[in-house]
C-alpha cells in the first residue's frame, strides 16, 4: 500500500514538474521576468521573427503610435534577413535571443543548449553590433540548466503573463479578445507582458496578418486607455 501511495505521489510530482517547466509564470527553477509592477505599462512581445513582411508592418504600426515592443528572434532567420533585424533595432525596440533553431530546450543536451544560445546571440550581434541581454526559451520550455547557461552567457530569461494564442486564432478579433479576457481576469492589476508572434518556427514567411491586425487594434485601444507601450527592460519591477 505504501509502495502504491509513494508511486502515486511521485507520479503526481513528476507531472507537476513537467507542467512547471512549460507554464510561463512558475518560478520553480529560479526567477525569470514574467510581468511588471506598474499596471499603466504594457509590454507587447513578438516571437519567432524576423519575418517578411509582417515584422516590417508591425514596425510601421508601432512607430505611428510611438510605442515600443520586444522581439525575440530565431538565429537562422536573423542570418537570412539581418536587414529586418537592423530595422527593429534602429526603431528603438528591444531584441532578445530565441535560440538558433527553436528546439524545446527541455530535451536537448547542455552542449546543444549552449550552442543554440551562442549562435543566436552571435547572429544578432553581427547584425546590430550590440550585445544581446534578453532570452526567451522556445515553447516556454526551461529547466535549471537552461536558466543557468543563459545567465552564464549574460542573458536574462523573459517569460510572459498573457498568452494571445495568435498562432491558432481564426481572426484578429479573437486575438484581441484572448488578451482582454486574460487581463480582465487579473485580481490585482500589473504590468502585463503579452506573448504574440510575428513569425513561426515552422517556416520563414508564415502569414501573420491576424497578429498584425490585432496589434493595430491593441495599440489603439491601450493608447486610448492611457497605457504606456514599453519594451520589457523598461518595465517597473518594484516589489509590492
Ligand atoms: Zn517561439
């Protein structure tokens, strides 16, 4: 009986640990940035770019609203289109490392993990001539080694507090709704970090028109509400 109970308990623990590695807000493996403390700030983050033409369309929209955002880039796409990366940087947005080829880092060796991070940082640094300091793990997948190696390479892990589910949305309205619903459910308002995608790890050139349209609507809505659209490093992080 005791053996059975122990087995059940360890299965539960194992499944909890599996959940924790992917859930954006769980801090089991050391602190990562998931949100800010100032509810007047909102950080839009775009993963899996650079992408053509969607990243460029986002840059136009952000510029019109004088808003800033954060782009987590895939190294192999950076090598393909360093000109887009330079445009992101020149517009004053923050750029982060999203690995060279977008594997789930829970399942790769420590050696591969280091290569994925180093190659992506190198690609970005060659494009813009500035050190990369931010990192977002693909699929949110992390384990102690991921955070340890990232920090050793001078990269701060950044997760998110609001998932837009834009990669599977049937319309731009649905994306905006997913975000609004998630923010409305918050008991204590905070500076939200929103996960969006200007590209896809599956293919360069993936259509992200819904994300672009949703971003136009989000910028309008939240600027009117008086929120400041900031890149993640500008977020207030005071303990409350
Ligand atoms: Zn990704």
